[in-house]
C-alpha cells in the first residue's frame, strides 16, 4: 500500500496501457500523488460526476490497484492506492499471452522447408547445423553465436545502406537486447536509412517500444501482426539473416546473400506487412507545448492567478482562458486539476519546486 504520497512530479505509470479506463487511471494518479481519499473528496477534486468516480474506484478495486476501508457507508470509505510498481507487475502478469515455442519453431521450419522444396534454397540446412562457422554454400554463411551475429550486423549496417526491414516473433524483449538495439535504431534513423519493423503484439499487452519515438510513418514504420512466421532481418534486399535454431538464438544465425532466397523472403515479408494493421499506441498522446503555453503553465504552477499571469505575459485574461481550454481539449481532460495531473504524468513541465524562476515576481508581492 502507498499511504504516503509520491514526490510531486514523480512519474506514475499509466494504467490505460494495461486496459483500465482513463477515469480509473486519473483516480489512481490522484490517490498515488495526494494520498488516501474518500469517494466524495475525489469527486469534488477531480470534477467528475459521482457515478464516474464510483465506477473508476470499482475498476481499481477489481484490478487490485486500490483498496478501501471496510466502512459500510460508501461515501466515507477511505481509498488507498497500491504501490505503482506492484500494480504494474500484477497487471502485466495477468495479460501474458505467450505463443508456444514449438509453434514458432514449426512456422520457422515451414518457411525453410518451402525454400528448399522450391529449389531456390536447396542448400539451406533443415533440422541440423552447418559443421563449422563460416561459408557452407554459395552466398550462405553460418554465424555460430549471437555475439558473432551482432559483430557482423555492425559491419554490414555500418556501410552505405538504404533500407532495413525486419520481422520478429519474439513477444518478450529482454533488457540486454533492447539496450543493444535502441542506439543502432537511432543511428540508422539519423543516417536517413528507411526502416520497416513487423512484430507480434507484446505478450503482456504493453505497447511501449524502446524505439517507438522514432516511428514517423515514412522513413521509420512499424506494424503488428498476430502471426509472424519467423525472425528475419533483410538489408537492402540483398542480405537476409535468420536464426539457425528458432528455439535457441544463442546458436547463431544464417546469413544468406543468394538473390532468389532473399527475394522469396522479401516477398514473404511484404505479404505479412501488407496484411498487418498499423500499430496503435494506447497511451496518453504525446504533447509538445509552445513557448507561450509552457510559460503560462509554469506561472500558474508557481501560484499566479489568471490575471497576474496575463499581466506577466502581457496578454489578456481571456487569452489565458483560451490557452488553458485548448490544452484541456488536446489532452481530453475536463478541468484544470485533471490538466495538471496529465501534464505532470507526461513530464511536460517541471513541478513548481523544480521550475522556480527568480525573475518571476511573487504573485502576492
């Protein structure tokens, strides 16, 4: 339980990502930030209709994110949020939907078998490994470990390339892989390399992606598909890399440069890409404040009234109201209290204690 409020401005994870409603998320943030509350006080502070507050609290109780005292009088029950980290761990475990490893191996081997049967990839090993690392057939190489594969990738991706496309059937990305991939994605993005990523939805339903901020719909695109046949990387449509053993990535990758095989794998990717839905981010939409919006929010957070903030910024009080109304509409909130919570959760502005400007006069002076 967290009866002690978190520090003002501290990040609170969004419960919307885990399937809870925006009202439940808002009430949870209030309990975490300001401490235990009754239903009546929450209704007044948040400016929500009583029925919505009651429904949000029922949702938090059902999910285990908040608990209440046993007082039979509903309006006087004191509600307390559980610790955010514990809530996220609990919600994550409930949503795990792992695809069976055997199924992934079967679809992988099915692709390899089809390449062999068609004649374009007759030299590809099926159910076995090349004897030694290195070239085992024309334009085919065995990279015998994950580390050797990473080194080869750095070598290839460091050269003059135009496009990288990949698909992955991994649903749980370990921290080590994420840390290794993120800087490389950024480098490729900054070099203007076109990237397309096709992935399965994460097992726990968490849509966050370490490179998600790079997705722009043009040079960096990402889609999700319920079925992805194998883990595959294609570079400039001339080099293909895929696991030698789909059930053990530590056993390395096969690198194929034979044109008919690469073309067939590219066609496979394109078919699944075209059938996939564009990934939707079920999180609070990011927002970028203009200099004027940021200045106004900072003044109000420091204690200015609409009138004193307007004087400080040399605009009318009506303009202050218009700016705040526009921000509320952009974030889908209904009052300034909710707006403050939303901006704080997005870390758009620093809390007053961190954003003090000695040049801003005290509103009471």
